[in-house]
C-alpha cells in the first residue's frame, strides 16, 4: 500500500476530504468566534483548507467535556482490559487509514509522504498498540507495613490532560501524548501546532470510531499565544504535556504557577552532538547515519545530530564521504517517492534557517548546500548544508536551527570531545562512534543526554524512554515510564484487627 507512484499519491491527495473543525465532546464544531486559520501546503504555498481557530472559550468547552466524562467514569473507570481493546481497535484503524494519514501530514508540513507512510503512521499505530497492550499488565503495590496495617499504593489517572505539540511529526507527537494519557484513563484536550492540525483531527475521529467515549479525546486547533496559553492557564487542567521549543516550554511553567499548579512535563529543543572517533572502523556507516540524522525530515527533528564532532585525523576523509552523500539528498516534491528531502514547514521557518545559514557563511567554511531552492518553481525548500571549521561559540554551533544544517567541529582528544559535546544548554540526545568498548561506555556515561546512541544515531523505540536533561526538558515519553506522567500514586492505608 505504501509503494504508490508519484501520480497515485497526487491523485489520492486531490481526493482528500479534510476534517477542519474543532473536535469537542465527540462532535466536529466551529470555533465560537467563527474564526479560522489557513492550512498551507509548504511544497506549493497553496491554502488547502481553513481550520477552526479555537480560543479560550472553545478550550473551556473542551475542558468541561473532558472533565464531565472523566467524572462519569465511562473511560477513567473502565477495566484496563476494555480500554486495551478500544485502543487496539484505534491502532487497527490507523493502519487501515495509512494512506490518508500519511498524506495529511505530508501536505500540512512538507515531509516526504513515503516517510510518513513508512515511519510516522506505522509508528503511531504501533505506539497505540504498545501502550494498549501494556495497560492491563500493570500491577499496583502493597507496602511492607507489618501486621495490623494494609497500605495499598495504586496508580490513579490524573483527570484532564492538556497536550500542546509541534509540527515536525504531527501524528506521532499527538500519539506519543494521547496513547499513554488515554491508556491510563485520562481525558485529553490536544492543541496541535497551527501549521499541522489535520492529522490530529482525523485521529480524534478514528478514536471515536474505535469506541473512545465522547469527550475523552478533544482536539482544539488554534494559535499558541491564545489556545495554547488558555490550556496552560486553565484552572481545571490537571496536567500539561508539551513538546516544542524551550522558550515556550518555560512559558508553560509560568502558566502553571499563575493558575492551578498543574503538573507540567516538557520535551523541548536540542543541539545533539555526534562524536566520531578515529578508532571507528566503519566510517561508511557512520557517514550515512550522520547524514540521516541531520537531513531526515529536513532537519526538523528535535534530536537531530546537528553538531558533528570529529577526530581531526579522520576529518577530511569523513567530510568527503559526507558531502558526497549530502549532494544526493537534494529536496524534491514531497509526494514523489524518489525525493530525498521534503519542504520546510513554512516561509517563517525557511527564513529562520536561512538566517543561520548566512551567519554560518560569515563565520565558518561552507562545504556544501547553503541555498534556498524551489521545486517546480514553488514552495519552501533548503539544500542539505554542511559547515566545517565551526567555532563552538558560534550561533550555528550553539542554537537549535531546526533545519538541514550541520556544524562540524574537530577535536584531538576524548576529553576535548566531551567538553565540546557537553557545552550546551541542551541535553536531548548524543551519538558516539567507536570500536573501543571501554571508550563507548566511558563517553556515554559522561555525556549529558536523555539518549546516547552508540554506533548508531537517534536510537528510539516504544520500549525505551525518550526525553531530555537540562533545557531539553524533563519527563519521558514512550516505554512504561511514560505512565509516570499521566498517573499519580495514591496510598490507601487500612487498619485492621489481627
Ligand atoms: P513551538 O513554537 O514551541 O510550538 C510548539 C507548540 O506550542 C505549538 O502548538 C505552538 O502553537 C505552541 N505555542 C507557541 N507559543 C505559545 C505560547 N505563547 N503559549 C502556549 N503555547 C504556545 O515549537 P515549534 O516551532 O512548533 O516546534 C519546534 C520545536 O519543537 C523545536 O524547538 C524542537 O526541538 C521541539 N521539539 C522537541 C521534541 C522533543 O521531544 N524534545 C520533539 C519535537 C520537537 P503554534 O503552532 O500556534 O505556534
Ligand atoms: Mg501547513
């Protein structure tokens, strides 16, 4: 089903029927103001539909609906095995609607449709399935109190979860939050990014079709400064989970402090280092994965390995392999299965990335790329770009660019590599390439990162937690640890006569 031709993808895209209203209390509704925001295809610049723009009053209605059903217990007190059955059905429905969901993300934010169809959508189905299958295998605890006292420690759902997500993996980010929140019995109010509401709206509809009760899964498209802020400040939201930039993550901490002290869990930016040591024998694999980790999804990946730290003795050999690879990865039409890179999400992000590229041109050596291009005379595309001789204090070495731009820094010793790697306000991911096991373990231990990948990049799976340290945030998605964010521990202490 995923090996469609360019023409077949285009034909299917032209027949799509967009869900473009807010989804509140089990119904598609217009926003109260009647306002809309444009869904723009960044590969063409065309407006494909207008999406309801929610504001405080719409968020309030969604929170009321979410709270009402939570209190009634239709979902929150449903037996875990029954919640599992519904979420497994949802995962099946995602697979059945793979082509449509892949197209929605590709058209909304410019990613390659084949990536959406082979990675994002199957991933979403798998994450729902994994969390569904886990939830009826979780046991509560009895504390070791001694005779005469029985202390039970149980996991309780929190209530209403607000989720605010970015545009780079629209369906997957919605899934990462919703799968664990719903499996544990919460209701959710999800605000997608303004650039990419379409797949989340379809997901909510599929959730209803799977049997999730009305009001449990609400989607409120809108702008961050209005809808996102309203969710962050809402006094009846128990927990706010966020993926996005560090700047906005800090705002959510403020919103919580200004309102009801809701729990806040943040997955924010990154400037992840990829350390290549000269004792790595497979420089072929290392160069392919280095290119993948910065150019996949146009570099719009929070854990992108955007800093390449390379041992000086192998730098020239490695960079010639890497720039040859980059030249084969030029952007193309996202619906064309032969394209190697898609469109940037929008004009603003394109301009932002080009500002960094121009700063790089002034301070470092451009070895490939560096230009904005059009495809078929349209759209927002940037060439895969590599800068060598980057100073670790330059903006392109320190700041998250969120585009296909790699900064290369040479090192001479392991100590120096670690010093450069950890000199960052971020700590989301890191990669290490070496054949020396002791070095792999030693360096991994010393890297400040939520995930360290050794002899690979961006290792990620449903069975391992994902999240950061330092200003990359806190709290973990995926794995059983994700349930920690969405549950509180309740102690019930019973005295009895013995
Ligand atoms: P962003 O600007 O922080 O936006 C993320 C979400 O926050 C969007 O839904 C946005 O709404 C909303 N928002 C914006 N301003 C807000 C405000 N004042 N109050 C409340 N909500 C607000 O990030 P982005 O540009 O969409 O995404 C890129 C960022 O996400 C990068 O920094 C990247 O590293 C990070 N990211 C992190 C991870 C991770 O797991 N750590 C994963 C993916 C992405 P609008 O759409 O209206 O702006
Ligand atoms: Mg768009």
